[in-house]
């Protein structure tokens, strides 16, 4: 897959001496959704701001569609749409006027067909003549996306797009993002909602203390780093584990009603499950049901940041 954004040895140190980014290297593929995760102050917004031309880098290079963001900033910026965390619109303008003005800023001629398609895609068509001040928070978020899409960019940055939005509207926003991807738009998403990244992203990048500590396909990441657990629901509670089971990583939970075995699904250890079940039976422990669970992306993320 072709890379549409290339970030090479990117760093940023502010006048105060604070180093927000340290030698970031990342290639973003055309047409993908990549989620950037990290705690507050990790550098996510600084990274986006540099790529979008809002903040100057201290070192390194960024190209967008082959255009250098410093030398060819006009061509590079035209390819980008940005939805910032803050709701930055004229509260007394209509939705249609907001979209039209943003398109004009990029030197694009009026295109009623594109305007109508954008309004309908964002479920804003019936609000096209409404002033921004009259809209709900969720609708205002959609207006911000429409504003960013008004000049038909190939890349869309979404910086915490569902912050402060209720669960139902978050799911609606996810559907909007899926449709954008289907239309060929490359999407870079920063979020504090782990489930949002798990639901939407093709790849996950984890930023911590200004460093990009991991970038991986979501499914591969969860397969590599996601421990699995075999949970046995016991017929009768057990207070202590028999000595014959000490060789296994077993833990009693749920007041002795559940026996949990943690293992790496990619290692040969997973083949020991049959031996484990035989050992449990030999120890006289009976179970009525069993299930397997894999670490969620949230658990993987917390473990990565701790390390």
C-alpha cells in the first residue's frame, strides 16, 4: 500500500526547553485509519499540529503526498482536513455558509453537488440553513468534520473527535468515519477512548513522553501482545490449590469459584492446556463450564505505557 504521509526523525522542543517529540518516524498508508493513543501530554496533538502546519518542527522532515510541509506548504496543506479538539466555528453562521467559506479559503470554486453530498453524508442536510449556535454538541462536531472536508482533502485528521459526545452519537460518528474511509480518505485519529481505536482503526500507534513506542496493525498487535486466559467455572469453590498444580500459572478468583490460567497464545505453552486439564481432573477439581478471553486493547495499552 502506498504511503501518503512520511514522517522522518521528527522532533519538537519548545522555548521553555520542554521536548514534546523525540525522533518520530512513521509512514501512514493511503486509505487507512490509524489511531494514535497516548496519555495526556504524550505528544499526540503536537504531532498532528506539526503535520498540519500549525506548529513548526525543531528537526526532521514531513512529506504529504510527496510535498514537503515546509518547502511546499501550500500544496501539502491543501491535501489535509483537520478537525481539532475545540469547536472553532462562527456561532451565528449557517451550516451551509460555514462549509462554503471553508472551501473558498482553499481557493476551491463553489460546488453545490459536493456541498449537498457532504451535508447528507453527515446527516446535516435538514440543518443546512440552521445557525451553528442552535445545534447540539454532536451536530457541531459533524459540522467541524464537514468544514474540514469542504475542500475535498485526501487526508483527514481527527483530534479527539468524540470528546464530550454521548455514546449514541459516538457510534454515529464511527459510521461517518467508516464511510469516509470507503470513499478513499486517509484518516488519522487521536483518541482517549480505547474502544474507539479498537473499533475503528486498521493500525495502532502508541505515543508516550514524546516517543512513538509502537506502531502495529491492530489485529497483529492484539495477537502479539494479548495474553489469553482460560477460565474454569468450578462446580464447587476451592480454597487452596493442590500442590500438583503448582507448575501452572493458576489463580483462584471469584471467591474460589473460578480457576484462571494465563498463557501466551503464540507460544507452545498453549499446547499445555490439555495436560493442565488432566492435572486438574487428577487433583479432584471439577468444573461445570470454561471460557477463553484475550486481553483487550485497553489492557495492552496500559501495559505498554507502564513498560
